[in-house]
């Protein structure tokens, strides 16, 4: 292996074409520099300089090696600089997993602000259910997840609330309660429901079931949908009603009617939270920088 120090000494001599001047530039004596160049030539297996009493010149092999030496030193310098940028949390790669975050404008604004502030950070964005995100965070395949509550205790999973919203009822157009300004959940006890499977998000699923049980009935779930938009489509097709986040009620449709659930505003069961989650056992300066940026942006909005 050729030491970096030898490359730096060779470049100095090649640029000065004078051993004494190169030694002064390197803040060393001339004899050790000459010994270093001979050591380098021995390692390379070819003479790099033509030496006379009056001049020093590069051999063809030396000229070729000068390109290699400069490239190697430049790559090493950039590699060190990049490592420092990564350590400072301004460059690197992050994998984010998320449920549908399109309606959450403050969160999107926070992510955009971070990207503008740290253009050297590359992102991989993966849409996934809450359960899939939990597994990805546990296995180290994701850095941060945006999800509903997992519904079970997950060791080493840290969570911060980034949004809290009311629960709405999605009704097919023409439903008997279409004209009601709010919907009392007990009035839907005889309706068919569509919902996401529990295996994809225990917390969200169990919360909705508990709401119905508190209203005196167990919902009759006749169809399941993996995505929220799928559930809305099932409601539009008349398969049943659905309990959904209020953020999904912002898009006007002719075939689906959205109404807020009639509930005490202080009732946490009647609200849906969106969380930012990460695995605290996996250290990452860049990830922590994004977490802080999101939380600060949301607190300021």
C-alpha cells in the first residue's frame, strides 16, 4: 500500500521540479524527501523522475502517475469532506415510510423546508401501512415513519404527534343521514361498514371498533380496503359507510358525503393522530436533524 504522505510528497516534487523547493513547501528537510521519493519509486516499480545536478524532470511513468496521485488525493479529500457533512447531518440518505400524507400541508411544508435547507440529502420515499412501517423501522430499512398508532407496545420505537384530526363518517350519496350536519355513531348500528384490515394497522382499526362498541354496537364490516382511497371508492359504490380521517373529506365528490362524527371534542377516541416514529436504538445525526426540523416547523405553524 502506498501511503497518502508519499503521494503528497510526490505531487510537491512534480509541481516544483526542484527537491529543495518541494522540501520547503512540505516543511521538511531535503534528504528525507529524496528518500521518500525513492521509496515511492520502489513501490511503483518504475523511476518517476529524471535527476541531474541541474534539473529534475518527470519520466513518462511519472507524468502518468501524477494524474493518478492528484485524482487519489482529490477523491480522499472529497471523501473526508463528505464524511464530515454526513456527520453534521447536512448530507446523506434517508428512507421515509408513510401512509397517505398528501392532506397534511404543514408536514409537507416542513419536509420541503428541510430539503431546501439540506439539498445534499437524498430521500427514498416508501408508501406503507402502519404495520409495515413498524417492521421496517425495527429492521433498519427505514429511518422515519409517518403512521397511525401501532396499537401495541413496540420496544425502542419513539413517536411524536405531528397531526391530530376529527373522525368523519363517509356516507354514500343518497344515504338516509345525508342531510345531517353531524352523525351520531349509534345511528349507524344497522349499516354495513367498510374498513382497513386489522393486520395492516391494529391501532387505527381497534380505535374505530372501540368507538362503535362505546356507541352500543359492533360494526358489521362487509368489505376491507388496503388504502383510504379504496375505502372511499367502496362507500361510493354503496358497499357501506366508513370512519375516516377528516383530512380525506377535503375533496368534493358527488357520490360520497362526508360528515363529522358527533362526539365530545375532548374525547381522544374520536380523533385520529398522525405520528412521526423512529427507532431510538439506531443512531443517525441526519435523521435526528430531520426530526428536529419537522417538530420545529410544526410548532411554528
